C-alpha cells in the first residue's frame, strides 16, 4: 500500500509542478485597412473586468507593438496564453507616442476593440462588451475605427 501512495504523490506533484502544454495557446490578431502606413500598431490584451477603458494603457495584461506591412496590414501573435477571458484594444499609433491622441473628444488616431465594429456615445467599449472566451489557438480580425478623417 505504501508504494502505491508514493507513486500517486509523485504523479500529483509532477502534474501540478509542470502545467500541461494544452493549457496555453496562441492568439493571432490581424488588422487590415489601416488608413496609412505611418507609425506602428499597438496591440493590448486585457484579462480582468474593469480594465477597459484604459486610455493611459496601465491596466493591461500584455502589450506588443506591430510594424505595418504591405497593404497597410499588421499581424501580432500572443503566444503561451492560458485559457480564459480576454479583450483586445488596438491603437494605430501614427506618431509613435504610445498614447491615444484626441481632438476635442474623439480619438485622432485609429482604434479597435474585440467585438466592436463602430464606436459611439452609447456604444463605448468596456471589458464585458469587448471580452471573449479563449480556449484554443485562435485568430481574430479586428476592424480599425477612425473617428476623425484626416487629409492625406
């Protein structure tokens, strides 16, 4: 009997000490149709209720910067993400200052959120509206929203 309990204890220890590989996945995020190729695109991932809105980018879980490629598109891959609930915020940071530049009220640069195709006074993003369940390798295409039209 003692031998069996030692074996069970060792197996349990190993399973808790070394997480199963299937518990982490990759999230690929695509952004297409940027208005121009200026600057970079900032990809911000959130995993807690109340973390969005986050205009100063201080409440995020992970952040990556993407270089704008051919046809004004960008792809970013977040690897080794545990399963859970996440939301994505994207900023077309044309002047590379890491902030959402605003005019009177509206963002002057493009922004995007998971689960959003447009923004408005009654359609503002928060974690509950933006979040999605992440359980396996996934790809999201997020629409970039430009609230202010600029001259070319």
